[in-house]
């Protein structure tokens, strides 16, 4: 199984285009690229796409990952046209990309100069609520179900598909088990209350 290596994940917000991702990938040698877009839906009902370019290097047996800002739309030019068009961000999901930044969507549409139009993530979720959510997912061993792609250490929210969370309703462990698990992983949260856990999980539609 190939290893995953994230390239400058903390600079994600400073990137705007597929070309920006390609600039990071060029020093990694020959690779084949694919774009993945995961949906993040929060209680505000706002849905944004979490965009990542995956570059598989067979020689290094490593898949390099470059993330771009969260977005609802992107702009690009079709190969046979000069005008810029606006597309839904989820049309990028599954697209292939080459070393020149040319993109081919799954429906065969060929694009160039693709730039995401950043859409800030909703800010109604606190760091504590994120910690409770991720801890509960880990306790349930539901990472593969809930995360669109492997997340870099400390940044699991970038890869989370919140639209999957209501499907966990009815499977959530008792609050005391969640509290015990979170306190073991994060001792600073050992005084967390059952009510806060319940309120946080309800916020994501898990209760």
C-alpha cells in the first residue's frame, strides 16, 4: 500500500489554483494526478467542497497530497474557448490532472487555468466540539466511513464529510464511554460533561 505524504498543508489557504498544487508536485518526479472533493455540510446547511490533488508516484510508492481552500465553485477555461466559466466545485471530484495543470472532468470536459473560488468554512463549530466529534468517530472506528481522504495530523476536519454523520445515528456509544475515551486521548478534557458531548453530537445530526 502506498504511503501518503502531505505537502505544505498549513499553506492551503494561500493556494488558489490547480497550478499552485502542480508547483509543489513537480519536484516529486513523475506522477499521475487525480482531484478529490469531499463535501462538508454543517448545521447551517451550508455545503462546501474540500479540494485535494492526489499525485501518485509509483517509483517512490508514495501518494503526495496537496490541499486547496474550501470552495463552492471554481473558474476555468475550456480547452477550445477563451472565456472564463464558473463551475460547481463538485464537478472536480474524480477529475484527472497533468503536469501542465490541464484538467479532465469525469464527463470528458477538458479545462485549463482552473482556480478555486474560496468559500470560508462555517465558524459555528468550536474547537471543543470538533474534538468531541473526532474523538467519537475514532472510538467508533468509523474513520473510513466519515473521512473523504487521509487527513494530516491535527487537521482531520479538512477531510471530514459531515454529510455521512447522520448515518451514524443509533450507533453512537454511551456518553460515559465517549467521555472515558476522550479523557484518555486528551487529558485536558477529563472534566467534559455528558451534556456537552450530547449537544455537540446533536449539532452534527448524530443524536
